[in-house]
């Protein structure tokens, strides 16, 4: 079963992965364009942190310290 902190961490890691895909010039342009399209509508770090805060209040666990690069959403 997936825990709340695993779900939060995975959301952040998936966003990072999409940003990496869109920037990887070794990939076909179609793949990079699809990653760019998906990340454009992906929840921001602030949105994910807000969801984590809601879950934290409901569960009492700390979800705000996952290992991720917080700059992924702001990189062009």
C-alpha cells in the first residue's frame, strides 16, 4: 500500500522527471514536446505542498520534507 509521504514524494519526482525529459536533447522532439505539454499542466511544488499539508493535518505525519529538487517547476 502506498503511504501518504510516498505519494507526495512520487508527485514531486514525476514532475522532476518530466522537466528532465523536456530538456534532454538526445530524446526525439515528439517526446520532449509531450513532456513539455504534460509539465505545463502539472501541479506546482506549492500545490503539492498544500496537498501534503492537508494530508498532514488529517494524518499527523510530516510530508513536507521529501528529497526533491524544488527548482524543477521554475526551470525553463
